[in-house]
C-alpha cells in the first residue's frame, strides 16, 4: 500500500489538455509475469506495470526460484519451465493483490510442495472459496482461515483435468483453473455464465499453449511447451477511466490517451460512456502481442447519465467509483444495481464512495447492492479519504478537479497500487 500519511491537495482546474501515456495494464502484467516464469527460456516484457499489485506477483515468482531483472518498466524473466519452480523459503506475500493470490494459486496447486500465501489486512478479508473448490476437485488440498479467507496453505499435487462451470463469472477464477490446467495431462474445460476478460487465453496462446474458446466454453490442452517471448503490455484501460471522466467533467477539455489496451471483452467502459453522449474517438487501432491497442481521444461533452445493472455492472465493477463522480455532474444521474461485489473489494466501495460524496455535499441513495446518484449536483471543497483504496483515491481526485475550492485527500498514496505517477500525470494536463 502507499504511504498512509501522504496527503494530496487538489485544486480545481479550468480544463484538461494534452496527451498522456498510462502505466501497463495490470491484468495483462500479472498474467505475463506468471506465464513467463513457467515458460522455457527468457521473456522480455515492456511496459510491465510498476503498480504495487503487479510487483507483488513478481516478488512471489522470485520467491519460487525464478530469476529476473527489472529496469524501470522493462522486466526480463528467465523462465523456470513447467517443472522448475522451487518451494519458497517463507510464506508468499501477495500484498493487496487479489489477482496475484487467486491466479497464482492455480500454478501452486500443481507443485510437488506445500506453499503458504497471504497478504495484507484487506486481502485477508477477500473470499477464496471460489478458487478452493475447483482446485480441490483437481486434486490439490487447500486450507484457509474459516475455510475461505487468506492466508491459504496449498498442498500441491499431480492434478487431474476437470470440466468446470463457474458459478459466478470471474476472470480470476477462470484464469486460476486454466493455469492449473497447464500442468494436467489432458484437456481442462471452463464454462462461463457470461464472457469475462480473455487476457489469460490470449497470453497462454502467446506463450504457446493450445487454448480454444467458443460460446463461453474455454479448453486448454495440458502440458504445453511454453516458450519465452518478447511482449509489450498496453496502457491500462481501467486507469484511462479517471482521465476520461475528468475530461468529460471540465468544459474546454481535450485529451489524447496513447497506446491503450482496447480488448473487446473490456469495451463496456467506452460503450457506456458513449451511450450517455460522451465524445470519444478511437484512433490508430492495431494488434500487438495478441491484444488490440490504440489511442483514445476524448473531449468535454455533457453526459446524460445511465443505469448500470446485471452484466454491465459486472463488466464495469472497477470503474464504478469514478463513474459515480461523473453521475453526480450528469444530466440525469447514475443508477447502480447488482453491485454487491463492491462490498468486498479493497474497501466496501459502496460505503467509501457514499462517505466521500457526502463530504462533498453530494446526495447519494445507498442500497445493499448499489446506489443512485442524482444528477446536476455541484462538488464542494472537502477533506476526503482514500480509506487505503487506490480507486477511491483516484476517483475523488477527479471529483476534486470540479469542486468549488481546493480538496485534500488523506492516504493519497494508495493510488500507487495501480498508478504510481497518477498525481504527476494529473498535474501535467491541468490548465
């Protein structure tokens, strides 16, 4: 986590202008870091995320005996091969990263040794039963606090392939099972109730695995020969949400966000913003390392508002805090339903969004599984708090740009979990 004493003062701006590059996509960085570690030969990964979560993944792989060097955002990983990981000398520390503990558990379940993996206080409240069940069916034995919370003790085993229907759509759980399937003799199948982001399938193919995906059914051929690769991580689309909303909020703004990952399974953000009237254009679209990348150009435009529910809520779960900020300034407001998952993120994001909104004089009507933010509201200067949550820190920094005076954000360092240069980037484009 960032330095909890860090306080950032954010002054209102006239507009935002310029061109920015974002840190490497977190989802893709995690997957490249893990797969490069179990591939044969050397991988060079450009624009690997410097965020604390993705660094936790690298630290865990190092503890498992994988040699690597990092020079800024360029990371070189000397793969240990499928059978080359070694038992860690101490428990693995996933920090604040749910992605690390959930996806890496799939790899650890197949090892001929016992691993203990935990993280910080917030991670210790994140539910793990959803990965424990399929890994148990594959033959590993997992122990957890109250049978569902980290730290996990994973007794690895020779795994058997399974055909697993996800009870709840989750890219992390899908990835966990596919990564375990890499080590099985035979074909492992995962069935999704609704499509989730497919970065794991793309990354596995890039490293040489045979992965097929058709109508929500994903299969992987076990024991592939994974080979080290040179790969570039695109800019993080989730991080772009903060700048898109900031530009939409402030009259006269125009921003270009360069080299962003535009994976079709994550297009929901653009679709939702454009449906409400946002002026957004995608330029220079191409494919790199199997992922679609391009530039996003956004101009200030009045936003009508909208309703997030069902599959749309699931697709935009991480963007909801900053969309709530946009909702307050929109014509008709924002309604969020089916978002109970927000209660078990880094913070209870329904509660932390509502608390900061209240401090800024914004009306929010909270429900168990979401909230309504009426539109046409004015942000007031206030003392805000990230509550140690990176997305809350960044969402309310954006709200502060549109406030009627300077705002202070306590525990602002939390932003470094996913975006260490967030405040610098904000200052560079503020006018």
